[in-house]
């Protein structure tokens, strides 16, 4: 899977409230710090394995531990229509 944001969906900093949000038509998601780390790597070029590798390096954690959480989060956002594959 090579995730990218669906049309009309974007990650944006809400400076007034001091947080990041995922804005989508008629809805909004407020990611926690771990989800935000994943979403910052969603660019339509990196596949799931590249995102996991980048996070493993960033957090000095085993990729096999991170992979399950990343896969679940991406699948959830895909099912909600916030992400697309490819």
C-alpha cells in the first residue's frame, strides 16, 4: 500500500488551537502524536514499508513492532475515506 490523502483531505496545523488536524469534507480528525508522526510521512510516494522504516529510525524502535500499528491506522483511515492507496 502506498497511502496518500484522498481528494479534499489534508493534514493542517491549527495554529489557533496549537494542534494538527486532518481536514476532510464535513469532518475533522485530531490525530494523537503517534498518528501525526505517521501522517506526516503520507505523501503518495512512500509505501507502508518505507513509512514503517522511517518511524523505526525516528523512534529507535523495532520495525516489526511498529508495522502492526501503522497498518491498522492506515487501514482505518482508508476505510473512513481519508486515505487512498496509490
